[in-house]
């Protein structure tokens, strides 16, 4: 090797280039840490209803680094930990500004085993005093229940009834409770078709009754079955006994 000048020249050039690179790298790291590049402004955007100013201030105080050295993943994680925050987008704006765009959770319902469900069918930790429908079902079933809730709500709109609870069983069978106290059993198959038939017949059937059924089983091809409430049944029993009273 020592008898090959061209190899010696190549090795020397390589060492010079490496030394120059290390020098530039060291200088660059020194420059980007100068006070000139400190973050002086953090701008938060988004339609925020539940995220408070105090929570945002605490998240900003946890930011470490300047315009160049800020760990964006760590910063994003800090904002994502805030209650009611669904997504976070960060963007550096030269020379000393960080823009934070937050998407807040939009609540749709409560989840029976704890937490809330957003409009994407995602369960998240949160608290609210709002009156919300209740979803219940197997783990991981919230997205499907949320989709069906919107479909069922749309079908019930013509008869001005709203959903208080939607339940999906392990076998994907559906039951819904309405705001008039009626429980509808829809079953596993053709649940939307069954509900449409029920809505179409409601005003000429249940809507004309002087008493409110407690239960309607829609799992029939040509109609549905009703359960008489206990109070109505008890009121009718004395009349029957009077008719058969011995002289």
C-alpha cells in the first residue's frame, strides 16, 4: 500500500473530507443552538370547546428545543395527551414560530363500559354533562354501532322518535330503546328493512293506541309483535274477574 502513491493520495483526501465534514457538522450544531433560533411564538388553531387555555399553556411549557432542535414527535405526543384532543398537526414557520392545529373530539354517545364515543366511532376518555345516547356491544364494536345509530336515527325521523340506547350483541343482533320507552328488537339480519316497515306502519298501529307498548319484536316477515305493559295488564284483570264473579 505504501508503494502505491495513488492509494495514499485517495486515503489522504478521504481523511481531509471526513475532517471537513466533522468540522461543518460541529459548527452547524453549534449554530442551530444559538439563542437566535428560540421559539418565540406558538400559535394554536382549531375549533376548541373542551380544551382549556390552561391545558394548552401547560403543553407549550413542556416543549423542549428551538426552531431546529424541537422534537416534533415528542411535541405532538404532548398535545395528543390533552383530554378531548383527537388529532394534532404541527408545522414550523420560519424563523421562530410553531403552528399547532388541533382537532377536538366531537362526541356522539356514551360507551357502556366507560368513556365516550366520537362521530368516527372511536371510544375516548372524556366527561360531559350532555344528555347522550348509550352504546353497548362487544369490544371493538363501537364503529359499527355508531354507523348503525346514524342509519336508525335517520329512519326514525319521520315519526319523531329518537334513540336512547343502541345495543349490539356478540352475534351482531340489534336492540334499540326509544325516547318514548319502547324497546325494538331488530335481530341480526335485515335490521334496516325491518325498521323501515315499522316506521311505515307506526302511525296507523302503535300511534293510535291509548297505551304505550313496552316491547316490539320486529323479527317477523309480515308484521311485529307487541308486549303489553304490566300496568295495562293489571288494569284489565279486575274487569275480567268481575265478569266471572259467582252470583
